[in-house]
C-alpha cells in the first residue's frame, strides 16, 4: 500500500505528465473518494478504493504513485488528503468557467446539469444563433447571440468551451473559439476537428459509443449461444 513518503525528486502534488489511462482512472477514484467523504469515511485501503472504482488494486497503487505515495502500510490512505491531491493533479483546484455554444436540446440539458458545479465547473454562458432562442433563459443563464461570442467569452472569463452544434458548424466555431484565446474545448459533433497543437480538444461521440456497445453485446450473445450448444454436436465446442 506504499508509505507516506513522496517519490524521490518529486515534490508532493507537483505537476507532471500523467498517462491518459491514469488520468481517466483518477477521475473515477475522485468520484469514489467524494462519496466516501460524504459517508464520513476517513481512511481507505487500496483494495477498497479499487473495488469502489471497479479497477484492480495494483492499478490504484500504480496510479497514485505518479502523484507521490500518500498511503501508509497497514493503515491505508487518508480520504480527505488523497481527494485533495487528486483534485489538484486533475487541475480541479483552478477556476474553470465553461461556455456552451449551442442551445438546442443537448446544450440546454448540459447548461442545466447540476453535476458540473459540484465537480468544480461553473457554466457561465450559453449561446446560439437562433433568434427564437436568443434572450430565453435556461436556469439562471440567458441565451446570448453567438455572433457576440468573443465578447461573451471575454466578459464571462470563460476558459473552457463546449460545442453542442451540428457537425457542419463545428470547425468554423472552433476556429473562433481558439482565436478568442480558449485552449480547452469539448465537442459533441461526430466529425474530425482541426485545432493547433497548444489546444486540447476532447470529443464525445455517442453514436460511436453505441456502436462499441453493440459489438460487445453481439459478442456476448454469440458466447451465450456457444455455451448453450450441446457439446456432442458436430462442430460444437
């Protein structure tokens, strides 16, 4: 379970490049730790954290070693301390102000999602080009005209942008967002978007995820059928 000493030459909480798989798992650990804090849990073993996160305990120990070792052998990890350090490593101790471009069904649903704020993301703007939507309110947000994108980003000090737009409009809007100085973008359009090397673009393609689910579901059905076949049939087994 490690010791309470930091990795030699690596100050506790110091920034370093983390593997993508580790970053993804850290978000899951943080969610599990947040739940434990709410339940009053003060310490957790790597095995218990692994079970809560749905990963192997060796993955937990390896991932947390990138941050410096915060566990004590035989005692486990201090839940509050570990939670703070993971949040720091993920950049969640900074102020993240999110602007959503696209006030259709998806954009409005995202704007109204309460989970963003609880995870450190403040939705500060919602924009659209439809005159019928501009000026309407979604929660406490008033939909702004996307023609004023640059001014809205500057006024709200947004440093992240979510693009909830039709595929045909994404690249042009992304170019405007980048030109306005935003370097962190999330797109829901199932298209390739070109951005400069100093911009981080993440894509959420729900159709692709459903196709992957369909593949795994088909494989599971095939395996169930194989197990159900009598072993003495020609070609079975």
